[in-house]
């Protein structure tokens, strides 16, 4: 599995692994989809996401926070990452899913213990979510 959850009081930590930097962002999407999913709904949604930033760790935290924000404000239950373009100065993505009643467990992503690093096997990241 490219991600795993670690529970702490008041926070939830996700550790991500992948062969490339892009894999970490895809694994983050998969982790958030699992966390906030409530099944399928009737209304299909397709939402573009554009985030700016050169620091990959901060960009990853912003990505997970944006997915939580879309769940809360647009009732997005994400089910598919249609596109993800990781650029030098940010990312662009098209997130598909359902309008539903997603779990609102995540208040935001923090920079506490934030990590994004190359390893012998590829890449590893850690993001702590405020719940």
C-alpha cells in the first residue's frame, strides 16, 4: 500500500511512499478518498484544482488540505483523480467524484512533522492532518 495512517490525539498522520514525486501526490489522493468517502451519489462532479508552490512538502500538505476543503464546501466525495500535472511551481489536477455527504474529519493539514524526501527506494512523505 502506498500510504498508511497513524492516529494521534487530535491528529491523524499519513505516511506516503512511491517511486516518483507524483506517486506521493496520487497516494495522498487515495488516502483522502478512503478517509472521506461515503459511497456514490447521484450528482457527478468534476472539479479543477490549481495550487502554487515550489516546496514539495508544503505543496503536498496543501493538496491534502484542498481535498478536505472540497469535501466540506462542495460536498465532494472524490473517486477518481482524472489528471494530475506536477509542475515546477505547483500542480494542476482534475478531481472527479460525487456530490454527497463526505466525512468531515479533517480540519486541515499542518506543517508539523512534515516530510518529503528521496529514499533509496524512491520517495517518502509524511503529512499530519488536524482532525
